[in-house]
């Protein structure tokens, strides 16, 4: 496994993982929708010029082309901003990839409020809900550099279509190369016995850990689960947390409807495990323009918001 500690941006980790796979597998190709400079796929183009295609601002066509390439043995990775990688490509992903059982790996960058100054039109809060409706898709949102690299490789090895929610800028180094990171298995980022905070993605896992530290100062022991794989999700870890802590907060950079919170609450309802639950999400709102700090405050995504929600359940 590659050492990711020197990387300065998530986009560089993403491209390193894909280029390492391309070195091993001559069928790995990369398609971009005129955003090569944004995700760094120009590096892939330079190393593998015959295996890179810029389809232009035609995301739906890119998904259909990728499905066709997969039908003859290629393994396409395709990228666009999350709003386009989900909403704009959706019918082609559903039919040409999902329904046709083609292995295409979709990268939806800057999900939710991570889009910042690109504004509400570019903030996919509903992409998880959409992608959950395509049978067979793996959906994942790593929280740090090591898990980003490792889970991309694991999704490739699974040989099924996948959707990656990923920030491009900034970096978090939380896990080491020696830690167990498994697709479909949540990571217990912090142990706790009074309440469990379930979070997805780099920003919210980071805020959840800060909230847990603040709760500790108030005598509350908070467990933090890094739910990096959304589909298939770790029912065993969820049920264990519900039984052992009795209280759960689900934090996601998206909508409750069709999202992670709804998925977790529905499963626990079916399991019959008694639990008090709270949710951190965007609610029934569109996105807006602003800095990450402003947006996190506006949508209630800060460590303080998570702490307040936890205290309300105790």
C-alpha cells in the first residue's frame, strides 16, 4: 500500500490510486468532462495518453461512452463535479452502467457544501439518495488520505460499479498504512459508551471527533464511527453501537431523504433495537454560496452543532 502521508490534496491521492491501478491493469482508462485541471487527471493523460479522453462538457454522454467501453473490457474511471456526476448523468448511469451490469467507477467531486463558492447549483445534497437507487453500486466517501487511496483500490478490485464522493482540495491524515481499512466496514475512530456519532466524509468525521472531545470534557463518552462506505453499509457496527450506547447521531453532508440518516434509522427500526436518534443534515433546503466555515455554520454542520445535538439526546 502506498504511503499517503506526503500528499497535500485529496485530488492528488485520488489520481495516485488510479494511476497505480493503471500501471497494473492496461484496461484502466480515465474519462473527464473538461475538468482535468480540477481533479488533476492531466497527470493521467501525460502518463497514459492513449487511455485518456476528455469528452467535453457532455457528462451524460461520458457515462454512456464509459458503459460502452466497459462492455468491451475496459475499466473506466470517470469524473465530474458531484452535481453533474449524479444528477446530469443519472439516466445513462442507471441504464448504460447499472442495468447493463458494467463496471464503471464514477468520481463525484466536491459533494454538498464542499462546493463552497460554486454555490447551490453545484451542491449535490441528493446524490447519495439517487445512487442508492441503482442496484449493485458501491457508494463510498472516505475521510482521510489513507482511506481514500485504500478504498479506491478496493472498489476497483470488487469489480462492480462505484460512486466516490470526494473533496478535491485540502487533506486530512488520520489513518496509517498499518490500520485496517475495509470497504463495507465502518472504522471506530473513537471509542465511547454514552452516545455514538456516525459521520461520513472528511469534514464531518473531523467535526464529529472534535464534538466528541468537547463532550468528554462534560462527562459524556462519545463513540465516533467513520461510515466511509455507504453502500453496502456496516449493519453490524450500527447495531452494536445502538445496543451499547442507546443513542445515535447521524451526520451527513446531504439530505435526510434517501440519505445515510434515513438508511440507518430504517435499519434500526426493522432490527427492533430501542435507540434515541438525532440527525445532522441539510434538511429541506437548497445550497448557497459561501466559504466552508460560513456554510457549515449556516447548515448546522459544526462540532458545536453536533455537541448540542448530542446533549439534547442525553
